[in-house]
């Protein structure tokens, strides 16, 4: 069985390929990348590397030839990715791919999360394509909070507009293990899984975890969106980026990342990585 992976040179793609290499011969794994130089190490391990940018439909057609199951890791190009994902799904369908596993976002079709519309559009397009699918709706990466550790080292505080909101994060390695379980396992056709950590932490708990890591007290300060935007602009962020971060925080305050589901730990056969451990691992 040939497994294709898009975004294969990215963080999640690499971890998924590591997991696949533990179970499959390297020549059965097809890494789809846009920059082959970034995948030289994968080629050296015997993985088949094919080059295709998501806007290059002829290249996608060629890259997907012979793929049985595709891990479609969502693109990082926010604003352009619904079309990019449609291109990949079309090419996969034309190539006779037998199942597409898509990495989505929590409760993609019903949530108000600011990042969800492109995922919702992709899920709907995928389901309508008629290609068997598995949707894994990944919650936040614990690694997203490495920056907070650096901020706390400098200031002794973390500041958000997320209030008492909670985040059911897991590590990229957890999500990659979940993707591998779904790619190689049976019975996942036309299923939707909510992948999350086993516990939804709040920002007081994040501050406590960071405090333990850096060995000094860290306070959590909750501010409103307007105050956060001013603070972020003062730190050099553009008004657009600051507004986006504040909106995401508002989404967290509204509970949109707080859903804990047993799907991920059940499929990987172990608990997800706790916040403190995940942050420590991300810091290396
Ligand atoms: N759940 C979360 O907390 C969270 C956080 C961040 C992102 N995400 C989503 O999860 C995905 C995987 O996460 P990650 O950490 O692995 O992200 P990542 O390291 O940024 O990897 C994204 C990969 O997509 C590739 N890519 C982007 N645009 C492309 C294009 N037009 N054509 C071909 N390849 C393209 C990139 O290629 P290059 O290596 O050439 O740039 C990169 O390898 C992200 O893309 C994003 O959709 C989720």
C-alpha cells in the first residue's frame, strides 16, 4: 500500500513520516513537497519524494499517481488554502486515491473559530468528492505556546485576551501518531474524529507549567481584546496580526478550543502528552 503525505517537509508531515517509517518500507511512502531541498533527508532514508506546489495542478496529478491513501495535511497558506485543498482533492480523485485523511480543525463545520471556514469548505468538498475520507480535527498544538515561555522568561508574565478559556492541546507528535493510526488502521472510512489532548488547560495552568520550566514565578494577566491589541502593536505586530491574535483569544475565551474528546488517545493507545511534558519537549 502506497501512502502519500502532503506538507511532508513540515513539522507535522515529518513526524507522520517518522511514524510510517516504523511500520512500512520506505519505498511505500510518498512525500509530497514543494521544495525538494527540504526533503533531502527523507530521500536519503529511501522515502519517495515528489515535488508539487498546491497551485500547480499538473504537478499534483503526477505526484499523486499510484498513491493508495493520502494524508492531506492542511496548507499553511491561510486565505489560499481552500482552493489549494480542492486542487489536491481533485488530483487525488483523478489518480484513483482510495482514501484521503484530512487534518482539520475542532468542530470545523459548526464552530465560530476564525480559522475554521477554509477547513469547513475543505471538509464539505472532500465529502462531496465521493473519495472515501477520514477527517481528523486537530485541536491546538502544545508547541504553539513555546513563544509564551520566551515571553515569560523576559517579563515574568503571560498576557492574553483568552480569559478563563481552556485549550485541549496535544503535541504534534500525538497528532502525527493519530494520523498514522488512521492511515494504517481499518474501519476509519468516512469517519470524523475530534483529536484533542486528554485535558483542557487554562492559562493559569499554562503560567504554572511555564513557571516550573523556567524556575521562577509566572503570573497570568487576562486583558480585554482592545488592550491586547495595543500591547501587541507596541511589541511591533501589525494591526491586522494583533487583531487576529485577539480574535483567536476571544475564540478560546468562548470555549471553542476546550472540547476534550477521547478519540486521539483511544486511537494511539496511550494518553496524550501532558502540557508540561509537551512544552519541555518542544523546548528541546
Ligand atoms: N493545530 C494547530 O495548532 C496548528 C498550528 C499551526 C498550523 N496548523 C495547520 O497544520 C498544518 C501542519 O502543521 P505544521 O506545524 O506541520 O506546519 P508547517 O511546518 O508550516 O508545514 C506546512 C507545510 O505545508 C507546505 N506548504 C505550504 N504551502 C504549500 C504550497 N502552496 N504547496 C506545497 N506545499 C505547501 C509547507 O512547505 P514548505 O516547507 O516548502 O514551506 C510546509 O512543509 C499547517 O499547515 C496548518 O494548516 C495547525
